[in-house]
C-alpha cells in the first residue's frame, strides 16, 4: 500500500478583519519593484470597499474577472500571456479574491507562469513539473474547499478536470468571514451545499479513513449548525468558512462520490455551475445517500430554496451520451462511492435514468 503524501496550505490567517493584514503578509514576498503582485478579483467587487483596500504597491495590478462562468484552460492561457507581455519579470505573486472560480483561476495562473504550454496539458494528476509562483487565496464565499485543495478545476477543450498537483495548493490563505457578508441567499445555499455534499460523499465512501472522517464529521456538524440551527449571522459566517476548510481537508484524503461525478457531466454539457449542479443531482440520490438526502431536503425547506425542474428535458441522445461519458470517466469518484465493482452497479442505463430525472 502506497499512502499519499500530500501538501497542505502552510500558512493561514483567520478572523474578521484579517484581510487588513494582507499588505503586511505580502511585503516579505516582494522580490523587487519590477516584480508585481497580480490580484485576480471577482468583478462584483469592482468599485466596492474591498477593491479599494487591496494593498497595491509599485506596478501591482488588479484584474477583475467575472465568476459567471467557471474558469477555462483557454482563459488561463490568455491571462498568462498577458502577464508575461506586460512585465519584464515574473510576478512576485498571484492573489485570488472571490469564490471557487477566482481561487481556481489564481491557482492555475500561478502554475502556468512557470510551466510551458497550455493549462489543458496539465489537466490530470501530477503532470506539473515546476513549482508555481507564490500564490494566495482569499475566499469571499464559503463551501467549495478550493482554499485548501490540491486541485484547480478547469473546463478544457476536451474535458472538465482539475490540475491536481503538489504545486497547486495556496502558499497562504486569508480567511476573513466578513468578506462573505454580501453573498446572496441562493448562492450561499448552493455553495454551502457543496461543502455539505463533500462531507456526505466522503463519510459514506469506501475510501474513508480516520483522517478524512475526523475532518468530515466536524465539517458536517458545522453545516448542520449553519443550515439547521438558529445561530447569529456572524457566527454562522465563521462556522461556514471553517466547514468549507474541514470539508476540503476531508476529501483531500478520500474522494467525492456520485453527486460530483454526475455534476461534472451536467456542467460539461449544460454549463451548470458546480454548487447548483451538485444540488440538482443530489436531491435524486436517496438510494445512495438516504440520510444525507433527507437532511438536504430539510435544509432546502428551511431556507425556502426551490431548484429548477426539467433541466435535462430537452437534451438529445447524443448530449446524454456525452454527459454519461464525462461522468463515468471520473473513475476514482465512482470507486469511492460504490466500491471496486462500481461498473456493474452504475450502468449507463441507470445513469441515464438518473440524468433524465433532473
Ligand atoms: P463562484 O466563485 O462561482 O461564485 C458564485 C457567485 O457568488 C458569483 O456570482 C460570485 O460573483 C458571487 N460571490 C462571491 N463572493 C461574493 C460576495 N462576497 N458577495 C456577493 N457575491 C459573491 O462560486 P463557488 O461556488 O465558490 O465556486 C464554484 C467554482 O469552484 C467552480 O468553478 C468549481 O469548479 C470550483 N470548485 C473548485 C474546487 C477545488 O477544490 N478547487 C472544489 C469545488 C468547486
Ligand atoms: Zn464540490
């Protein structure tokens, strides 16, 4: 048995207002006045207080990016090219400020600044050769675990797949729950449920071990407090941020399962975003996660979240085929969820019927 020796985020600061310490944190990482920090910031913050508080120095640059679509390999390649053309030196560092979309984008750009070719060449496991540029993640919405994970999920020309590598995790994370204050309710639910589903899939998977369980159970308890308890809003923001962290740590040493495998297929064909995609799938997975789905429905009811219906109603046979191929391609997820003989359990027909119900 070969155990995975995986990297963790070496530095993290947690607390309301900790974003104010960013200037101080970056200072020792500045190589010289020609090597800038590039800040990738969710464009909802354009003109907002947060953007004005970014500690710019020398030739630092803020690049606002929309999170309406998930990051693409082509988009990463264009951004890297642009940075290389604009500066005489490699950046001192890359900072991502936003949700999973911006965090993944920052991770991918920091990798591609030091590795040749296209981001698409590195989608997979352990394909990255050179260490990335120093990179910092600052989440403004909680749930994905992208702030701790060893992957950056990208939509490529052929597949939606992460760059999973030892160089992917952030060198520094700033967890400031205050930054999540403006998140709209639906989005708060969808992205938070990503965390909840990470827990359920990890805790009910065949890859489970004490490491994953210890983080998964804590994250699940926090999710229950946030989505089923009646706690003050500020506490709830703190707890959801830590739930996201622990949920990410839990899957780091296990794997996600059926909902994620299906959600990737859904997202590839329909462009459905990760959080809502997971919810759309998960509600129909009682046969795999009976308790998890029952609790999900309770949370959905409590927060009056209604999910769209008939999402797959107009798909052609060919589109269903692609959806199924993308989904079944995620072998480790199925193996975790259903065991080594998963192919006999999750047949194409069964998967098709599940997709058709969405
Ligand atoms: P997101 O980054 O896509 O953002 C969702 C929405 O919330 C956007 O409209 C954004 O503008 C808005 N938003 C973010 N912060 C806000 C704030 N403070 N106030 C108001 N609005 C705010 O959402 P997400 O769910 O965090 O991320 C999804 C992405 O994460 C997907 O691309 C998915 O593939 C990726 N992901 C990555 C990992 C990983 O380990 N790398 C894990 C899970 C998901
Ligand atoms: Zn997820």
